[in-house]
C-alpha cells in the first residue's frame, strides 16, 4: 500500500452504485491498475484507449462518469467533451494528466470537470477518494433532481385540484387577493386578471360582512383555525350571490403565505330550502284541512235540519200575517239570515265531501271562458278589466270541470274585492291579469295558471292563514271564509296545489298548478 493511501473501505457490491466509470487512457498498464483499484471498491469500470472509442461507448450509456486522460492519441479532453455536448450529452468527467500545471487544472474545472487528478506519486492513493466524492455528488444531484420532479408533479396535481374544485377558492396575503381559481372567477363574472391584486373587501356586498370573515387579518385576539359564515358576493353584473364562506387562518394554511378561503354558492341550497318549506307548509295545510273537513261534515249534517225547520216556521209566519204586520219583516229577516247559514252549510258539505267523481280532460281556456261569462257583466259595471295571456296549444287538464271552475271563480271574486277596496272608482290599474304556461317538473308536465291583481295589499302575516277555513279579511256580510280553503282542497284532490305570492305594495298573485293531460 502506498504511504499516502488511506485505509481501504469495505468492498461494495456492483449494485451499490448505478453510475459506471469509463476510463479513457491510452497507457494500457495504467488503465489496468485504475480498473483493478476501482473494481476492488465495487465499482463498474469500462475502458477505452481513444477518444473515438470513448464517444462510441458514451453513446451507448445513459449514465457514465468519464475518467479522462487530458491528451489522447486522437483528441484532447476539450474536444471529446465538446463532441458529446454537441450531441446533447452532458457527461460528468474527471481529468487525469501528467502535467502538474495548476493552470491546466483551472481550465479543466472551468470546462466542467468535476475534479482533477495529477499523475504523480499520490495518484493511485487519491484515485478512489476522488471518484467516490464525485459519485456521491452525482447521487445527491440525482436525488435532488428527483425530489424537484416529484415536487413539480405534486404542485401540478395540487394546482389541477385547485382549478377543478367545484367551489370558489382564493388565497389572500395582507388583505390582497394573490390567487384564485377559475370557479371563483366564474362565480364573480370577472377574468382572473381583474381579480388578482385587489383588496379582498372588494368581493363583498357590505363592509360588515367583510369584517366578519377576517380575511384581511385580525388582531391578536383573532381565533386560530377555520371560521365559516354566510355572506354575499358582489358580481360583475351588479347582482348579489349568497355564499357559504370558509376562512382558514395562517395557523391552518401551513406554508401558504396568507389566508385561504372557499366560497360555496348557496343558490341551489336556498332554492331547495324554499321548496322544502313550501312542501311542508302545503302538508301542514292539507292535514289541517283533513281534520277540519271531518268536523265540518258532521257539523253541516247536524245543523242542516234545524235550519230548514227555522226557515219553514218563518215562512209560515209570513203566510199567516197581514203584509203590513210588524212581524212580517222580522220573519223575512229570519229567512234571509237562515239562507246565509244554508249557504255556509252547503259550502261546508262541499269542503268535506270526498272526491269520488270521475274526471275528464278539459281545456283551461274553455273552463276559464265559461267562468268569465258569469262575472264579465258585474266586472264591467265596476270598471274591472280582464287581461288574459294563454299560449296556443296549452295542454288539457284531467279534472272535474266544475270544481276547477269553482277555483277560478273564487280567485276572480277575491281579486275583484281587493281591487274595489283599493280603487272604489275607475282606475287604469284596476285589472285582473290571467296567464298560463306549461312546465315539466321531475319528468311530468304541469299546467301553471296565474291570477294577479294590484289591489289591496296582502299583509305578510296573513299568508300562513289565508287558506284556513273561516278565515277572511272581508266584512262579516261579504264572505264566509271558505272560498280559498275549498279551492286549496280541490287543487290538492287533483294532485296539484294552490299558493299565494304577496306583491309588496302592489297586491297579490295566486298560482294554480295542476297535472297536464292524463297525469292527473
């Protein structure tokens, strides 16, 4: 062993290093010594005697470390490395030279050499440590490159998730929007370039809501973790969008520079909630009418006979007294009031009577025209106009014709009373508007009929009671409070529904929804 050679390391297997060594040296004896020394350390060694042979071997390997003699018979180091570089192959190399000039070493390092070995007495001692050091550097570079590739792949994946997420996502730093995904841009109606760089409070419809989200950063007392609230975004077209906003504080965002927030559109949820509330209200009303209907049927039957008896007795009095007798108007008043009671009884029976009759297809336009023929004369006398908008080819409704006409008549009568209350005389707004359309709900066709008037305003607190039996806003002598309750029940029996929409300051709109064709 040479005096300056370090103690040998334990032998390594051929698989310990992936990078083989290509020794390029025209001195065969020196080549044999180098090969013996390196293979003894578990390295794979390939040898070449000329630059051309070295280039051929390098072309056949994707991974090599060149151990090059500075001057070869056919070319020098710079020419060999330059030839490989021109072919797009940047191969790491170590230069061996018998010239001890430090200037040569500097030139080689500038040319890209990983290290420099002088062929002197210490050459064989330094050979293995230098090669090991360079190989370790190559392994580190390979691991770093792989880590960078993995990071780039993960970053691309995360960016893809960021962009593909079905919610709006944004990142803020010191109250400035520094990144947003396309879903948020679509929600806002702005291109990404017009969103980035803006203050985050620009997103929201009010300062109070912005402060609630704490997106721009709070004080020392700001809670860590994730916070959520419902708020409103201001869109490019000026409309407002209700969202569920979730904000993560810096402690929750890891290495991200600021806060991360998500914005989830609540429109569909709000629509579903309104539909659920409508169905629940409809079910409650239906259950209420079922129980009242049972009671009403019993009451109507019990009082019908006494009413008839009272009316008969009053008629007997009228028949037996002189026309000028003071008793006669009293008996007539008894008959008049009992007729009102009889009307109520008939309505109660109609309200409580089970729906057993058969149904036949009927056109909405025909039923409406027949109903209007009953009210046109008095409406004209009261200066009430009828505005009808029915599309051609509107689907028929399978129904009990007279019952649907009863709904129409009740709605027209209520509209007339509301208009006369607001406009005792003539007025251009004294109009009842009737429109119809055909829609598809859950694959089933429906006919939608709207009765709208701009008469007396319907107070919001009355909405939940308007279909209750015996509830009425009219004077005692103007109605029984059963018209809308009966109409509601008829619509339900036809697998439809009747609902009301108040028009603040304008009146009310009633909507009749019925199955079309044979779907009823």
